[in-house]
C-alpha cells in the first residue's frame, strides 16, 4: 500500500489547480495525495484523471449538500428562511400600499427615511414587488441623482441629506434595478440627524 501525504490547499485556490498540483506531487513522490477542498476530501495518485477527480468532487459535494439539507440543522435553516421571507414579503406588501402616502408628503423626511430603511431590510431576491410602480411613485416627488457633487457642508441639512439619499436610491433603482447597502445605512444616518 502506497504512503499518503496530506496537503492543505490555500484559501482562494481553484480546484482544478489543486488537482493538478496534487497529481504532480503524487507522481514525483510515488504516493497518494489527500486534500480537502471546500469540505470535500479527495485522494489522488499519479494515474488520476483530472476530469474524473472533478466529477468525484462534484458528486461528493452534491451528496454532502443533500445530507445537510435533510439534516435537522438543514431543515431548521430552510424553515427559518421560509418564515423570514414570508415576514419580509408581508412588510414589503405593506410598504407598497403606503408608498403613495409616504412619498407625496413633501416635508416628512423621517417617514421617507424609515420607509427606505424598511424597504432595504426586505429587499431580498425571494421577495417580490412591482419595482416600476414604486419607481414611478417616487419619481413624481424626487429627482434621480439629486445632490451629487455638492460640497460636504450642503449635507449638514437633514432635508438635503434626505433628498440626496432618495436621489441615490432612485438612481440605483432606475439604472441597475437594485440598491446598494449604503443607501440603507445613509437613510439610518439621516433619520438619526
């Protein structure tokens, strides 16, 4: 029986590169080489075929994923995700109902920032809503990209900061269809002013 050496791939390594290096090491040392990649243990030797090792890793990864999904921990995780998504969907539905009232209130910056914060906390891929509808509502009262390029002192005023945050939200929604995390934190900072 051949000796087995264990190697520890560096973080960020590509599986294909690790397989080639392990196979090369196995050939040069005339041994087996064992390594773990993303939690999946593999053993190669000098005669190992690259595609076969890749398929073995993929098969083991799928089996491990299936085992975890069916474990008490996996079942609990998916149930928690289901409940979280349902809760966020209900909140998003409520936000869509109150949106016309919130956005037409000209000077209620706190309410608008709170709406954006709640929107941001619910805006995940599994929550659905009519993006075009909400964009059209907000666009009636605010300008896309408002305040960009203004000096720092300009944003010491809560109203200017709120309009800027709303302008950034609109810009991202219209140009990219999604909103960066910074908008939620900017809305929180504005609300705290």
